[in-house]
C-alpha cells in the first residue's frame, strides 16, 4: 500500500517543472519502452508501468531463500493466488535478516538478496520504481520481465515462471536494441549474457558434484567435509577464470559472500528452462503472440506433464542445433 501511495502518473511528473530533468528524460524513455512492450512484444497493454514511485531505499524487497544442509531442494512458502514459491519476500532488510537467522538456527543454508522489482500479476497497477532506473537496458529488461508474469504465471512452479519471464526479457531486450539501432549496446548485452552463461555453467558443474556427494552413502561429517572442499574448488576455479578473463571480476561480489546450497540453487531458478522456451519461440517462428498461447497451454498441464514436455522440447532443440552444426562442418 505504501508503494501504491507513492506512485504518481508518469505524464504528470513529466509536466511538473519542479521534477529533475534527468528523471524526466528517464520517464520519457519509459513511455517508449512501455509502448514497445505492448506493440512489438505483445505484452499486456494496461496501466502497469505508467506510474513512478520513489521508495527511498535501494531495493523493492529482500528475498530469503533456504535449502537443507545436504540438499538443493529449496524451502517453499505457500500463499493465496501466488501458490507455493521458493522464496519469501520482505519490504525490510532487517525483517528479512531476522527471519533468515531463524532459518539458520534450524539448520538451513540461507541466502538473503535485494530484489529491484516484482510483479503483482496484474492485481494492482505496478509502478516503475527508483530501484531499477539506473540504465535504459535495466529499465527495458525489468519491464519486459515483470509484464511477462502477467501473461503466464503457474502457481507453485517458480522455475517455470522465472525461466519463461527471463526468456521474454532476453528476447525483448534483443528486439528493443535492434529496433533502436544500438548495435554496440546489443553486442555488449550479448557479451554480458555469455558471461552469465559461463558463470551459471561453472556453478552448475560444482552443484552436480555436490548432488553426488549428498546422495553418497557416507556420514554427515564426511559430507560436510566434502561440501567445504567443493566450495573451495569453486572459488579456485573462479580465480583461474578471472585471471585469464578480467571481465569476470564483476562476479567478485558474488564470491565475497559465504557460498552455500541456497545460493547455488538460486542461480538456476531463473535460467533452468530457458532452452525449452527458446525452442518453443523458435517453433513459433519468433511470433510472440503464438508463443504466449503455446506457453499458456503448457501451463495448464500438471507439473509432471509440463516438466516432461519441456524436457522433450529441449532435447529436440539440441538435436536440431547439432544437426545444423554438423551440416555446416561437413560443407
């Protein structure tokens, strides 16, 4: 309610002579991005992101994520309408940390992270927030991502929802930058995505080692020792990567915090099913409206049926890519 109270129509702020000129330029850019989202990406054409709110804090919410000491199965919290999700959000960092400490006392691996935006799934008029207006790219990325949640949201399936919204975000940014002719920015965005993929792969490889360790028929003391060793290996491998490629120093902040199961599990939540959604968009020849229709139908399946369908889709896409690479190599 406080966020809604702070929200003001963007057009009103632009017309106000007392508003900072830099903010006005950003607000004008938001209008263009918002129009592009509906007209070109077929995202909802409603009042979301037609208002602006300054929350006077660095993040919209702080999310608490928790996993058992010897598992990557994230703890879930269940709510009306939203269903069960693998995080719990707080509007106060202090309250988030207090709750996290309670979970730590229960033996959970816990991670608290600041989140710049979230979606109310169309129940309220979501405003643009001061927490994500640092750059045009960040603005576009988050608006596309959060509007995607209004298109498809399956209660109780965080990985499905976030992977879908992230794919829409990535495709939206690609088209937005191409539309504006900013080829240099697009090249930089692609480079950033490539770095993120390498980082995700690095984390996933060590997570697989940990899963094998947790499944092994050994004592908890041996698992605890092995877990610490694998975390050390992850840090060492990152240090080597950073030595050869200085651009990965931007992940120093991630490695400066304690590594635990909750942090590793959280890395894959937003990206795990992206290849499947890429394949679905490819099958629809890049038509966003058709793509959304297909995803909505998949969302109606049971979780088991949905998972099986997406696995087949990913496999078929990989086979197609392999055939294309092989054909090019043969030629």
